[in-house]
C-alpha cells in the first residue's frame, strides 16, 4: 500500500462526512500521510502529525492486504456523501515518492543543481530575511539564486512597491560584495498576470530584474485563459511563466488553456516554463511537462520557498521533470549563472 493510495482513501473518507471535527481530522490525517517522507507500509510508527483520533482508522487502512481490501474498508467506513474531489489530487507525488526518487540513481540529479530560483522573503509573504534565505541557498550548494518577492499589484499579500524593489536591490548588491563568491544573488519579481494579460509591474521597473509572471486571481473559474497567457508572454522582461496551471493539491484542478498553443508561444519567445516544486502545487503536472518539452520549451525549477526549509522543494521539481523525461540541458538551474542568463540583462 503506497502513501498515495492511503492518503487518497483518507481524502475520500473525509469527503464522505459533513463539515465538522471528524472530517477535519481525516483531512489532517490524509495530508500527514501525503507529506510523510517514508512509505508507511515499511515503517512501524505512523507520523506524529496524524491526529490521535484517527490513528485506529489510519492503522486499519494501512493494514489492508490489497488495493481491493482497502477499497472495501473505505466503503465500509464511508459516510453518506459521495466523495468528489479526487480530480484535484491526481498527478501529485507524495513526499515519500520524492524521497525515494532522491535516494535512487537517475539521469537528473538534484546534487547537480546550481541555481535556486523563485523564493520569497519577509519583503513580501516569506517568513525569513533575504540573508537567511541566501544562507539557505548556500547550504544547499547553489552558486546562484534568484529571489522573487511578490509585487504590490497582488492585493492579497504584502508585495513590494518601487521603493521596496530599490531597497532590496541595495541589499542584494551588499550581499554580492561580501559573499558573491559563495552565492551570486539576482533580483527577480513574481509579477501578477492581470485579467487582460498585462503585468502589475510597470515596464521601467522590470529593468535588470528577472520577472516570473503568474496568475493568482480567478483560478477557480472555468474560463479559457489562453489569450491571457499569450498576452503575458509578449510582455517585455518576462523570464518565466510561474506555476502555469495554478493547480493546488486537493483544492483546484488549475486553469483551462490551450496548452499546446501556450507552450509553442513560450518556446518561440524564449520564455521559460516553471516547474514549481512546492508540494501542494507541483505545477506543471508531468503530462503537460512532456507536452511542453515536445513543444521546444526550456524550464526553470522553482522551490517557491517561503521559509529556508522550503528551499529543498526544488527536489520535488527535479522529480517532476524526471517523471516527464526532461534532461538537465533543458533546465536552467543546472547551468552556471552566465549560461542560465545568457540572453538576459542582469543589473
Ligand atoms: Zn505564486
Ligand atoms: Zn511564489
């Protein structure tokens, strides 16, 4: 029984109960299993993060001898509401699968990563200082890093305004003077792709900055976003399209678009496609990554870290890339800085 199967059973059970304590406990148990770094079938103890009141249930499911037996148990324990959210949980790697990937030999080796890209600091919605994040990148063996705090146009977070961008630029220059040999920091921004496809960052503010552009609004709508994304790809200064699908584990399946058209345009414009390794995002999903690779796209691996600990999530991005058969040559994070940014102006 894999953690993925066990977690899915718990999600289905949770959904079959009305909102309340039991449903919440089952959901927490499902996430605890999904995030467990080892396959529970091979471990003696369940993770401490499994809520106490669900321990007997989780143990019972875990001891099912086969997938059929597991399904039968889920049927027996179910409440009267039909589960419906499974579509938002397919195509995600569990933490145990990522750990297993890292432990086995593979043509894509996380230890070869040189660049750490797309992470946040206290300047927007991260919890750590620029220094702390940079030190985290050094610890992970990176030789260059692109910090990408949110911009002010995104109303839901405390984004950078022009003054904040200038302040951060000075802090980055100071770090590079002192520790540039350990890690060269580059300023980026995570800009919002507005409803009309333009960005929330004025053009003059994009000079010397690597812009990763993303949709954060209207993600639950079922409209087609092809035009919005194509317009964004035309915007000057866009380095990468960040978490292109906008999917969120257990919550949202992501936006709709004619991905083949979007990918061809990105390849033609030289805009990178992000592989976001934040465990709840895992965006793009492997089937779309394969399509993007076949369309001639190149890729950027992102941890989307909001805490130094999260910087390790680029390993999840590596595992997704490997699942899609993408090689190191197509991923900028495996290149030295000069090569990764060969076609970009870096201030
Ligand atoms: Zn984002
Ligand atoms: Zn982000």
